[in-house]
C-alpha cells in the first residue's frame, strides 16, 4: 500500500498495480485525480508509459494531448453529476508511432480512469479501405468519361487530364508512332497541350517497353534527372522528383504509354500507386483502342457508303436530270433502291439513266445495289442495246452467291434540237410516267421480267419524245405502295402519283422530284415504308450552255 499527499494536503491510500480486477487488462489503463496526479495504473500502461509512477503528474508521463484532455474534463466535472455515468466521448492521439483511442470514465468523486486502445491497425485498415474506395470512384469516373467519346483525340486528351488530376502532378500520354512521329498530350492542373514529337523512346527508361506492351519498369529505377526536355512541361516548376511509366494496353496491340510526373520534395510513387496507375492505364488503353477502332471503321464505312450513295444529278448534254432517295429507315443512308446517270462518252451518244429496286432493305440490299451499279457501268459500251445489257446483268446476278433479285428501268436519253428522245426499257419495274405540257400524264409502253431470278430475261422497249418543259418520271414501288393517309393503311397508289405529277407542269426536274417526295412523305407520315427513289428527266425550256474543247456552245434556244 502507498500513501501520498496531493497539493490540497489530502492523503490518499492506493494499492498501486494489482489491487483491482482491471489491473490485468491487456489494454493500458490509468487513473488520475482531478489535478492530474496518477492514482493507479496497470502493467499495460506501465509498458506504454515507462516513466509512469503513482503520484507523478500526467504532464510528465503521458502525451500532451492526453494530459490536456484530462485537464479539460476535470474542469467540467468538479462536482459529481449523474450524467457522468455515461462518460464523455473518446478521443484519439498518437504516441510512440501508435494511434491511441482514449476512453475516459469518471468515478464520481473527481478521479478519471483512462482506457487506452491501440487503433493503429484499425486506422490503417480504414485508411486503406477509404483509399480503395476513392480509387474505385476514380476508375469508375475515368471509365465513364473515357468512353463518353469515340473520338481518338478527345479520348487522348481526357486520359491525360484524368491522370494529371488523380495520379500525379503532370501526365503525358504518348500514342504509337505514325511515320516515326509520336503524338504527345501533356496535361497538368486542368490544361493540356498536344504536340507531335520525333523522339527516341530508349532515352526514357521503360518507355520503349511500355510502347510495346511490356510490364512497367518500377518507378524507383527511373532517374528523373535523365528525362529529356520534351517529357517535362515548361511550367512544371522545376525538375520532377519521381517518374512512373506504364503501358496503355489495347485490343491486341498497345494503345500507347503513360508517363506520370511528381514534383521534387514529394514522396516517390510507391508500389500501391504504381498498381493503381496500371489499373487506370488499362481502362484508358481500352477506351483509346475502342475509339481508334471506331474511327477506322467509320473511315472505311464512309468510303464504302460514298460508292453506294445515289449521285447528285444535274444537266447532262442539254437535258435536266434530278433524283431523290429516301431509305426505309430514317437512321440509314443506304438501302435497296438506286439510280445512276452515265453521260455518253462521245459527242452525240446517248446518256444512260438507270433506276432500280433490289429485293430487301438495309445494308444487305445496298451491297447488291453496288454490285448491279458496277456491272451496269462495266456494260456501258453495250448501252445502246438494252436487251443485251439486261441479259448480261441477269447472268451476273444468277452466278452470284446471293439469292436476291432486282427490278430496274433503263432510259437512253438524247437531245436533238428542241426535243429529247428517250428509249425506255423496264425489267419487272413500274412503267415510267410522262408528263406532257398539257398536264396529261401518260404511261410508257414498256415492260419485262425482273433480273436475277430466271435464266432468261425478256423485255420490250418504248420510245418517248419530250417537248420543252415535259418530264419523264422514273420511280420505285416504294412510292406507290407507301401506306398512310388519314387511316394510316391506304396505299398511295399510282392514281395519286399521277395527280401529284400533273401539278408539276412546266417545273424543272429538281422541283418535280421535290414535289413528288413531299406529297409521298406527307402521305406516309411517321409510319413504316419501303425505300423510295424517283428520277425526273426534263426537256428544258432554255438554252443549256456546255463547254466543249474550251469553247462555249449553245445546245438549244427556246
């Protein structure tokens, strides 16, 4: 038993260590009076605070944060209160490299018992969990932003900006070389710069390997002082203190490399940060690869579609041509209807106009339209004989691997003086309509079997003469079979087409096409419909001038 006298002169008896059951607790425990004198403590507290003795002051043996907390608590509890049983909230502080959680318990007569729990491992786990959650959120945000655009340039810029915001003080994203030049996006503090650099990847440790998709070189192996000038932003604020290089994995081939810079005086990239950088790079590389693949496919698609789209028609050898096309789906640009106009290769030769309809819709049908258009183009030397052209085209379609067929109409057009003569041949196609100057609409007397279905194709031709202002209209059945109207189920029909055409007396070819398309489109509304194509051939009222051998020659004056 120990007896000591405090500053007030009051004597107190203590048993020191081992007098009560809490003495054997594995957690440090200290009892101090309201003045800060140590009353009792256990063995665990003695191990934690080697200078602790009964009668010593807390200020002398425990960390300052604990002694200060005891003084604040003692001042507020000079008189015992019932609420003290609940105890004040715990507080945290550090000591000798440990993070301690201190729980005070008031005795009711002025003494306070402090229970101390080592929270170092728990805090480290909580910090690690918080860090992982933050990194998970960053990766989720990166995936969302990187995949928001399929533009390769924007994807590069976004990857560099995200890396600079979350991974380092500056970031460089380097694309694979194109003709020995590298596209480099440098980002820091919310801004970026794009440059084209001719560089030697070997001068940056790990860069050559990263561009080839090999595992990254540890950051501790890279000497920041050896970085070339292009790898350090001008406004970086001094030489970098730490550098990390990692590959941007792609789909089959690397999408580039990522260089992270951290300013001097800061800690170097540790293993956890390098792993996080690789996880970010994996997402950035996948997004970049997807954007480049999409861009390449879009470029190829544009080139192919350009060959499948109907041409823009105009004056050819003194005759007005105009065409209009609407696919079955507003989101598509190509389909199963097509038209072409092939000017005569020599003066005085007929211009060949072709309008057709392939069985089916969409891309598959468009592929066959491209085949037919190419075949007809190859048969242009034989264009004077429509039956021979149809026979050879029929043979070409029968030997193809598809089972689709087509209908089409051929129109050989030649202007002679004020009039335009047409030779029309239909192969399973709706007969062309002829709009006379009087407003009367006639049907060309031509017909035949469709091509690509039977071993033999038969047809008969009709000759039609157009006076100035008169028009011959070629159209596909997508116009006449379009369903709509007030009830939404009635077919547009040939009678309505004739009525619409009769209203176009004296109009140029382009206006005729626009009028027919507008009326048919209003009839369909938003309902489903087939591909619709129309071509107008008009004998113009006025002189059409064309340049021949550098000289201007008038074809006709009304």
